[in-house]
C-alpha cells in the first residue's frame, strides 16, 4: 500500500477538539491534524473550520453514527499503512459521539491507537457546577419519551454520585422536572455555551431550574449536573422491626439479623437480640 511520509506512525489518533473557543485546541492535537494522512470527521463542514485554524489541508472522510460498516472497515484497513485522525464536531471523540466501534475494530486488527486528551463538555461542566466531583456518572442524553426517561432516572436515583447529562434547549425544562420527580429536588447546575462568548452556568434546585427555563428554552450546547442524594435518615425502631419480621420469614434469625444490619446500617448483635424477642 502506498503511504504518504507524514511523520506519524500508522494507526488511529483520537483527537480532542475544542468545545467552543478554538484556542483550546492543544498544540499536539494541531500537529496531528496537520500531519495525518486522513481525518475522519462527523461533519466535514464543521471540521473544516477547525482544520483551517490548525493550518491543516489534510483530506477528510465522513465517519458518524450512520456510517455503514464498510466505511469503518476501510478506515481500519488504511491504518495498516496510514495515520487516521478521528475528530468529532466538538470535544473528545467517543464521549456521546461515534467512535468506540472504530477503536474496538482497530484494536482487534492490531492497529496502534493513540489518544490526544483535551476538552470535554461533561468534565468542564462538572468544574463549573460547584457540586461534588469525587464521584460522578455521565449519562449522556436521556430518552425523549417520558416513560423511558423516568425509567433511566429511577435506575440511578440511589447512586451516591453527581450525575451529568447532555440536553437540548427545547427539552431542558421537561427533563429538569422529570429529574426532580424521579431523583428528588436536588441541587443542580445548567451550563451552556461553555468556553464561548455567552457561557452561562445557572444553579439552584431542579424545580427552580425547570421553572426558570419553562418559558425561555436556552440555545446552544447544554450540560446538566445534578448533585448526589442527601444522607438517608437513620432507620427507626419500627423500620428495624418490620425488616426483621420480613427477613425471618425467609431466613434463620442469625442470617436475618445480618441482612437487616447491612441493609439499614445498624448493629448486628442488637438486631439479633431484638429478633429473638420478636420471635418469642
């Protein structure tokens, strides 16, 4: 296979691009975009502007969610002797963007895969939110239909972590209201147009934020961050008794006490003694 002497080793290069300000493109990313044999992009019109900024004249090929399998296979084939840069419309490829199948197939074919770290709207929004960042879960876009959206929120309602969602302006208020219903009225932040001229982060409870945007859907790229649930109140004596009675219908006293101790965060020996009283 004929190759261009680009200065880059053959393989796949995952290039993080700016999420707004073009100045956020790293020098290393710009250099790869100038040297790659080909740049795989979501939208050639969007990426053309970034390539011009980087001083790159490298050819682009479309690669997105709707690309046929043979397009991916052809890119993996080219990686045997050429350098292929993967670029999304904004931010880090694969983060709520196409690309993981390309990485998977490239690795299966023995191609070298290199990542060039950079901007990500989800991470940037976390830093702006003022919410805990020691543990978080990226949820991407919620389903459009109310039932599926509620089910998705119910799955993570008990998770003690900050939740991060992408959302569009027209759906924002309804999604915030659904979050309040299924997660509880937690503290949250809505960040939009990060690193752009009209960057804004609004904070408050989910209910307050839903009302804020009900009649004024915002424009631009939007990230919603939702704080973790508050500490659960300690279990009452009535709660413990009810849990013990139920557990003893299935388990011996000792195991029932252990199960309830783990579930409610109570002392196992105390629960065992109480279980014996209830049984007697």
